[in-house]
C-alpha cells in the first residue's frame, strides 16, 4: 500500500515538470510550513532589518502566547477530525472567572491564585460539556460546540453584567508584566503548555488514541479504542488549554469584557491549518501548530513593520492561508477534497 | 412482499424524520404564545417573517454548499462587502448599484469554488481564507467605517422596506428566492448532481457527473445569495459596513442544520432550511417576547440550539459523527 502510494507520487511528480510542480515538490511533506516560516522571516528581515532585533522578537513571542495556548487545545480536536467552535466561549468563561475571583474593581473577592485554578477548572468543565453533548446526544461537534460557544459567551457576559471588569491582582498581572530571562512569564506559560501538549501527543495513550480515531474512527473502534472516552477526554483537554489561554488573555489585557475573545477562534483555526494539520483528522500535530502560530504572528508583525495598511492585512492573511495550504497539501492522500 | 413492506417502513421513517423540524417549529410558536399571549398576532408574525428574510437568504445559499458536502464560511464577509458596495454606489448610479453589489458576490463565490476545486484546498479553509480576503477588501473600500445611505440613496431602497398587500417586501423577496432555489435543487440537473456529489463523490464521479463544475456553481450560488442578503440588510439598516453581517454566519449555518440538512452533505434541501431559519429567528424573537435577561439570551440560545439539533438531525445517513 505504501509502496503503491510512493509509486504514484513519483509518477505524478515526474509528470509535472513545471515551476509550480518543482515548488510543490520542494514544499510538499512535513517541512513545508517550516520552509514558509523561514522564507517569511528572511523576506521581512531583508525589507526591514529591525524585524530581527531582540526587542521585536520578544514582541512576537508575547503576542504568540495566547494563540499558541489556544491552538494547542484546538489541535487535539482537529486531530480527531472534529472541530471546536467553543474556543471563544471557553476563553471568555476562564477570563471572567479569574477576573471576578481575583482582586478586581467590581467586587471584594481576592482569592489570588485560587482564581486561576478555578478559571481553568471552569473552562475544562465547558470542554467536557462539549464532549459529553457531542458523544451522548450524538450530534456533530460543529453544532455541539457552536451551542457551547453561545452558552459560554452568554454566561460570561451575564456575570460581567455587560461591562469591563479590571483585574488588579498584582501576582496574576505579573504573568504579563514580569520577565524571566528576558521573556514575559506568559510566554513561559505558553511554552509550558506546548511542552505538555507535546508530551500528551507523543508519550501518552490518549495522544495516540486521538490520532488513531482521527485517522480512521471505525478501525480504531475495532481495535479496541474506547472512542467515546477518547472524544470526551480530548474535548476536556482542549477546554483545559483554553482555560490557560483565558487566564493569560485576562492578565495581558488587565481586564475582562464581552469582546475579550473576539476573533480568536478563526485565528486559532488558521494557525492550526497553516501549520499543516489536516481538518480531516489524523494528520499533523502540536509541533505543526507551533509553526503555524509563528507563521501567522510573524506575518502580522511583518505587515505592521512594512507599513501595510491594516485594512489590507486580512486580505494578505487570507491569500497566505490559501498559498500555504495549497502548497503543502499531500494530494495523494486527498483524492476527495471536501 | 416482504421487500415492499421494508421499503414502505423506510419511507414512513424518512417522512417522520423530515416532519420533526416543522413539528418543533409549531411547538415553539405554541410555547411562546402560552408564555406571552399575543405573540400569534398578524403583526408579530409579519415582523417575524421580515426579520427572518435575511437569515433565510444567507442560509439558502449555504444550503447548496452544505449539500455538496462542503461548507462556506465566507458568506458573512461577502454580505458585508455587498452592503458596502451598495452604500457607496447608490448615490452615484442609483438602482444599478444592486446588480453591481450582487455581481461582486457572484464573483467571490466563484473564486471560493475555484480555490476549493482547482487548488484542492478543503472548503472550510478555502472559504475561511477567501472570507478574510473579502473582509479586507470591504474594509479597504469603506476605509474601515460604516457608510450611511443618505436621503438621496434611500429613495432607491424604500421599496425593500415597504409592504405589498400587507406582507413585507423582504419576506416576498425571500419567498421568491426560496422557491427558485427549491425548484433548482429538485428539478434541474445541477440540483440532482449536487445531491449526488454530497451523497457520494466517488460514485458521482464514476457516473460521469462534472463534479468540479457542480461544486463551483454551488459556491457561486452561495456567494450570490449572500450578496443579495447583504444588500437587503444594508437597505433595511440604511447603512453599509465592513462588519455588517458578522453575527450572521453561524446562525445561518445553524439554520441549515436545525432544518434537518445533514452537515455531511447529500441530504436535505431549501424547504428544510426555511423551517430551520424560522426556528432560529423564533427563538431569538421569542426570548425578547418572554422577557429573558438580555445578557442571558445567548445562554438560552445555545442550549436551545443544541436541543434543536439533537431532536431534528437525521442520524441514519451519517455513519460517523465527527
């Protein structure tokens, strides 16, 4: 089977000697997103050398922290072949809980780091709820998590009373303000989340089962994988990462409001997909997503450095997604594209 | 003998499944009428129809794409772009602004389809990306602001906000579009091919159906209807803005699924989408009618959405629920 596919590949590759074919051969496979990232960095540096200055690199790391943590959670769901639209709901729940339980300007709570634990727990519970709804009521994840998104966003807006609440706990604010080895603590938290996600994907049974279910759910079930349990755990795990991201976002902004999560879902999906994780599931992983997040952030940073009009940036990002995905798709495995 | 009774039981089961969304719709209307008497008046129902029109037109377009097994996430951007084009051109060229705005939608629909089919990018990503491209263009055209349709332009949009024999014009437009879409899906080769592609693409290919063309047409229809929805929205709000339709993408997709069209494709239709859109907008309006806290509305909406999908979805045609 593998030999067949390899044969097909070489035949098809040889039959297309054009420039696009050459570019595709060069970029096909696992290294494509990394090459895109490197090319972007080189091009932007040539255009504006201040891109490579440490101060700017720290800025990129800082603005990658929340998207990276979010995308870690989303990667597991997309590896399953599902989609999690509850990203913004879970994130705003976590941000709301941390802001309302830690020292703030709306009530007299000051539970300190307990607030952080509670926030992550709340968001994890939202994730488990998505997983349970999807598997127990047997509805597609697209709709289950769409509902959970509205519920999460609704609860947080209701609790915040429609206004913005400031976060005034100094030790939680330090996640954004204090630095260790030159990088804000939030970046280290995001790197820790990345390490955790790597460990889960490559060294735990859950991680392997997620890839197995995403690759072929019927085969995984026949091989004795408890598909329902894997799905529920994966959604819970995603909620856990969204919770961390929510705490980071609240610390970075110093407040929480109704729009704290706006636009984060599509940014996270973009990062996962540009990194090379297939929406059909079973292919890719958290390392791909790290590169995807960096591509998106570097592109955004580069466009600001190059003085591209902010209105056009979205257009450029859209074209970038098409180019990245069109170049890096492994077409032999995709006879049918949906 | 045995086989005929099998077929008959299958038919009745299918009929029952198809009847669930309308039953849910009636049940919802009754619940709201009981909780807040006066809901079932002609005036409220006309308001309901007028408010559902834009959502339904968007959802009808995206139904075509979902039926072929894809998804179109660019409709909100296309609708917003159409509203911007309309608001900018109305003072200069009058009524001709409508076809220009709608042509823009057709163009970007074809672009989405082309990216999806020719570059083999999955439709979720392709339309996410074209949506970004279109949103950027709309921002650039409008210079990031909302454009008000002034008095001079409003003369040309008045017909949309008017009524014909007591029925809002927007509801009539939506009904005409719905009928055309319904017949296009049922009685044209394109409609049959769409269902075939969604039900089983390899079989459709083997049967000689021009799959790429069918897919591109589906995206073109989706883009065109999104643009029509955008122009109507702009006329109703007397304003065009690059994020005018931003809150409508997910409700539109939800309307399609709640109506009973399978998200995996091949099963469903525009009539079901009409029911789904009515369910979605009844829940929205009903919450205001019953007097649910405005901040808690999203919570109720999300819960109702999950319940509605759990009740209406036809699981018999979906092997694996992802």
